[in-house]
């Protein structure tokens, strides 16, 4: 998890009790996304990042099946009101890999970016982005998630 955040705004807090609710929350954020926006999606393995990403894509009007781009690092989805540039930085060992894939074209482009595992590339995140932290809460149930959204 990213711990040193700059220019943090007050957080919005959500609780979802099912994968469907996490999907719907992602859809809400996707429907509100604007060109040039970057969303950093943080959470442990199995926290629900990909479920959120699928909802986000649907909120953009993307009908293509969305999956986590773990091995490709970047997956581009077209066909919605904005292009979605979906990053998975889990396997990035050297941050310079971001330069190799031309991250600036996407972070500062006409679409919107969704970045899973943003802690691995924190030095490349723009000055302003939305941090979405998803944490499982197994005491409340297997599918219960606490989701904190902070605009940076």
C-alpha cells in the first residue's frame, strides 16, 4: 500500500458486501471518469481489484471482457466513451519498464488509466490521481470489502 501520499483530500469510504456491489461501485467510478484521469487501485491479492476494474470498464461503456493484465502490464480497451488503459504493475521489478511501454502517452492522454499495484510505480504517478484502496474484511463475511477513495 502507498503510505506517503501528497496533497491528500478527505477520503470517501464505502463498504461492499458482495462482488456485485464492488462491481457496481467500479461502474459508478467509470461512469464519472474524465479524460486524463488516473485511478490507482491498491489492495492485496484477492481483494477485488479486478472485479472493480470490470465494473469501471462497464461504466465507461466498454463491453469487452476485462481481465488483469498481469503478464502484459498494460491492456488497452476501446469502444467506450473513453479508452481505458489498464495497468497491472505487480510484476514490474524495475520502474524503468514503465518508460519502455510509454506510460506518459497513456497517463497524460485522452483516455483514463486504472493502475493496479501502484506502489510499484509510485514515482511515475501524476501529481493528481485518485487512490482507491480495497481491503477485505473477513470478520464481516468472505465478500465484504472496505473501500477508501482519496483524491490526491
